[in-house]
């Protein structure tokens, strides 16, 4: 039997929906990428190709049922512990000491950090280990971390806080000893889980960064917004950066990916180091 002819607007409609709902630009020359990321769904549903799957989405009501799966598959979730290590050194050597120096005598330092595109949680837990070390050295430091992502699949792993041992290779050995518990996965491979002392100070939540206002506290000490701006167009990049600055306290820090540093243009920020910005003091 001859295959049904695909309506010519299905691919364009699909790309438009992804852009409208996630902010991710998927031009026509990336259709092969879409197909590869959705390949598992093709196999499970018995679809032969992207065109057949799109017919299912638009002609058979599949879009509403599959939307969460689609978001989980098309979003990029590459991450690793202590990725762009210099940012965590700045967190330890500048951001935290600055926050402690602002304290009145006898006051506690309520330090809050937002990992805005947290993926599987590697970034958030890297920051947590740095903060836990700092709190051990100075008991005035009372810290907490919020990790958010649009993908429910990666957030589920972040909340479990269990990772293959091989993924923890970038974590300094002493931190692995202090903050992880060794175990085994079902297939016998080595794994590790972060200790309860870290997990109780972490919270993860689903959030779409193109839909402000964000239900996140203001006056944050640091925001990690790394390797997500590159997937947005210029208008959404500028809007998101402006929204992030609104959530920083005066003197708070914004970290972006190294490939994104040039797109950060906001008069309220000073460029302090590669891909690291600080909100100016005494400026609205």
C-alpha cells in the first residue's frame, strides 16, 4: 500500500510548537536531529520515520499524550560534575567570601543559589559540595540550592541523587569521600549517592525558562545559567538574562556557558571573569 502523503506543514508545525513551548530553535536542517532524538519513540510506537510519527501527533491526537516525552527527548541535557571548573573556584574564592563579608556581627549568612538549567543535577551537586565545605569552615553559612529544568526525566535523576561511579571522576577525591555513599546498580556497576546532609538542602522543580515570572526568590547570591542561552534566539536570550538579573541581589553573581558570554549585555552587570558576571551594587 502506498504511504500516505505527508501534509507539507507538519514538520514546520512541529518545529514551531517546540520553539513556542520550549524556546528551542530547530531549523529545517535539524530535522535529522529531531528524528534521532525521537527514534526510541518511533520503535516503541511502530512508526517507520519522522513523517509517520508526525501524522500520529497531528492526525491521531498523539501530541497531547506524547508532549512530556517529546520535551524530555528534544532538550539537550549534556552535563558533568565541575564542568567549567573555574566557575566553582570563583564560587569558593569570591562569591561565598563576599556574602560572608556583608554580614552584621552575629548574623547568619542565608546563601541561596539557583541552578536554572540543572539537567541531571551534576551542576547543582557540584555547587553543593563547594558550599558544604565552606559551611564546615564558617558555621555562619546557611545555604540552599534550587535546581530547575524543563525535562522531568532529568529532574527525576537529580532528585534520586544516584550516579554511575564513572560520572563522579571529575569530583575531587576528598569530596567524594565526604559527600557520597558508594553502592551498586542493578547491573552490578558501581554507583554513588549523595549523602542526606547535602540532599536535604537541595530542591528540584520543573520550570520553563521562557515563561516568566519565575516562582523563585529574589536577592539570590548566585545563578548558574550555563549552556542554555545558545539554544534561544537573540530576543529570548536578552529577555532571559534580564529576568535572571531581577532575581540577583546587588553583588550577586551570574554564570553562563563560555560560548554564551558574548550574548550577555545588561547594564546592571559587570563582567568579572570568563562567563562570570556580577550585579552592580546600588543600582536598581
